């Protein structure tokens, strides 16, 4: 009996090794966003990471791995009405939420005084840096989806979420900072006519990005008459039904969900109305749907994603092209962690 168990374990271990080389068992495409692991990645990595990459490569090549994960997650989600990921919550009417804050289930988005003060001091350092180089500075904070759509959470989940961070920071900064822009009022108003966040994604959509961009443009226009907010009539708004997005992909179930896309198609020649200003945007992933609106406004838009770039920002390098405006925009969750990469070394 003991020998049979050992032989079975050895066979199970050999299966992914053979499949890694020969791929004798096919699979459905993975919905994971991780890039494919190559031999070069393994060779170039340090000694400790080599074993982690080899283990992950074998695990990904396990026969029908993605198919098995999808069927298991489907069973949990649709049959048992449970979740295979503890950070993902099922909302009402097919709204999906993911929580990546503090705590074991990521649902702690509580206000932290020391994090706020470090962020506030960081903004002052950035502003002083910009003033010393004759650059206008603005900052902005994006609210999490659950702060704009709390009504789509199930009633029994509300008590498990600590969510006072964004509005406490708003109350504090609104008293003292004229350079920080918040978007919740515009989003709460606009959602009456259009969704402003994706139902199956962590991010806001193009409608929210349009309103957020325009609020920033209006703020800048108070001090610079070269900046002119965009107008709805300058675009055709196209509505598209799509499959599930990043949270659905995280569940390996994107084809079992539907979502909405909004696409802004310009009907004006923005080349003629562009100003000659250069802007540098230090941002996270929430800026990506705003990028085109900034391109329609400014002659040059330079960007730096401080979440993807792990090293502290080199301002001598970033500012050598002499931008007229610097904007630091981030999701509320990144205050107290990734924001240190932006100002922690100043």
C-alpha cells in the first residue's frame, strides 16, 4: 500500500513535467494577467527565484489546469453562491467587488492618521519642488468603487468593510489644500444616467475618466487661460456590451459575465484646439482611460506609473524636459503604501 502511494505521487509529479515539454494535454486560455514564464526568465533570475519560477511553470502546465480552475470556480460561484477568492465579493445585479486593502480579507480601508500626514507632507514636498522649477502642481485622489456604488453591495457585507479613508481625507484636505482635486461629487451625479465604474472591474470607465479629466481641466483653467475644458458635444459616445473584465478574469470566469464599455469618438479636430503646454502625470492605472482626453488638451503628455515602477522617482530625469504642469493622481488605496515611491525620498 505504501509503495503504491509513493508510485502514485511520483506519477502525479511527472505529469506536469512531461506536459511542460510535450503539451500532450491541451487547455483553455488562461485569464491570468501574468506573463508567460520563459527559459530566459529562469536563467536570468537569482538562485532563490529560479525554484519559484520553475515551480510556477510546472503548475501552469499541469494538464487542463485552467479548465479545472474554471469549472471549480463556476461551481462555487454559480451553484453554491460562494466565492473562490476571499478578496472578491458578490454584489447585487452582477456587480463584482474586489478588496485589496488591509486585513486578511482586504476590507480594511480605514483612515490612518500617520499615513495621511505622510501623504500631506509629501504633497507639500512635491509642490515645493515644482515651485522651485517654475512648474504648476496639482494632485487628485480617486475613490474606490464601493464608495460610489455602496448600494450594490449586499446588506450583510457592509458591516465587514471599513471604508472611512477617502471621505476623512477629503474632509481634512478640503480645509487646507487648494491643489488637491476629488471626484466623488461628479461621479455620484453622473451615475444617475451612466455607469461610471465597470461592474466586473476594479476601475472606473471612460465616462468617469471624461468627467475627472474635465474637473482637472476646469481647475487648471482658473489659473491658465490656455486650458479649456472639453465639451460632450465634441464627442460621439458609443455604448458597447462586452464580456467580464479584470475581476471576472481573476475568477477565471470572464465569459460568464457581461459588462458595458463607453467609447468617446471625437467629432472635432483637436489638433487645432490643443494648447502648447507640456504636462507630466505621475499616476496609477486609473489614469489610463484619461490619457486620450489629456492628449486632446495638451501638446505633450508624459506619464510615469509609480505602481508599476518599483524604484523611487528620479525627478532630475523626469523634469529635465521642463513640463509646465505636474499632476500626481492616485487611488485612495495607494495612500500609505505605493505613494512613498513618489515623495518618500524627497
